C-alpha cells in the first residue's frame, strides 16, 4: 500500500486497479446487469490502456550526485511507475466512471445532467493540471510520461465531450475530435506531423476546454450558459488548430522554395 500511495505501482497493483475500475464502472452505471456490463465496456478501455502503457514503460536513467559520486539509477520498466503516472491512471478511471454514469436513463434517455456524471468528470478534468506538476516536483518527468499524459488528455476530452454533446450541445463533440482529426490529417499532409514550438496560447486554449466541460456538465449551471461556454471553447480550439496548420504549411512552403546555395 505504501508503494501505491507513493506512485510506485507494479503490475500486480495495476491489475488490482483495473479490477477496481471494473467494479466502479458497474456500480456507477447501476440498474440491470446489461446496463452495468455496458458501463464496464465503455468505462474500462481507457484505464486499461493507461495501465498497460505504464506497465510496459521502458526503463530510463536518472543521473545524480551523492557524496561526491555519480549515481546511475534505472527507473521505470518492469511495470514500475512514478507518482505522476498514478495521477494519470486515476484520471482515466474517473473519466471511465463518468461515461458509465451517463448510461442512466436520466442522462442517456432524457439528456439530463446529473451529479453521477459531473461528480467524476470534474475531478478527472481538474487533475489534468496535477500530473505534470507532480512529475516535475518529484523529478520523474520523462518523454514517455508526457506522451502518456497527452494521449490520456485527448481520450478524456473525447469521452466527456461525447457526454456533453448529448446533454448540453452537439458542438461539444468538436472538443473531443479536433485533435484526432488533426492527427488523421497528418497522414494526408506530412507537413502537419512536424514539431510545433511551445505555445502559451495552445496551453491556455487546452485548459479552456477542461474548464468549459467542467462548468457545462455541472447540473447547477444553466444549460444556456453551458452551450455558450462549450461553443466558444470549441471555436477557440478550431481556431488554434487552424493557426498551427497555417504555421506548418508556411514552414513547408518556405523549405520547398528555399534557394540552393
């Protein structure tokens, strides 16, 4: 238990975590067993994928100094994670529970927002700001962890935007599919696969999506307010991707027509 709380989860701990996610999804979905099984089917893939990814993480090397000597410590690999990975896994479980909760008749049939959904969705979105801080604070930041965080963010947005599209406005689904559409476009336009420079604008707009989804899914917020927030956030996201695409295309053209020396 001490290792789990410290974020040092091993394969057997992830197996236990996935099993708990199954129980949680079934309990949150509630009702007859077919609905509970549907809750597991919809809510389990993301935490299972996160657990499998962390368990297969390649080992990395952390170099440090101790008593004037150099310490070369192998970390990761063998299914051992860091604290930030544990936060990411918890986020994935919460998002899965929110989707399972959306299978209730109030949400699925009547399109009503309920705390059964929002109570899991809001913490899942809020924790997006935590795992990166934990990784930097504990000195366990890695390229593998950053990629896992990015992919988990995208999946969480996809799942929760689908719920918001049913209960608030269909435009919410744009928030979930925008990144996947951009990645798919990169298969047609190789220029889109180039690295982009760090951008505060991009980070701010990504944070806006989480805030908009959190507020719009809360039952205490007027649906009209939620529609405005989600539509504005989706428009800002599309504009941000459009700006990045324009930058990538401009770079491509400049390389193409660069004079030879």
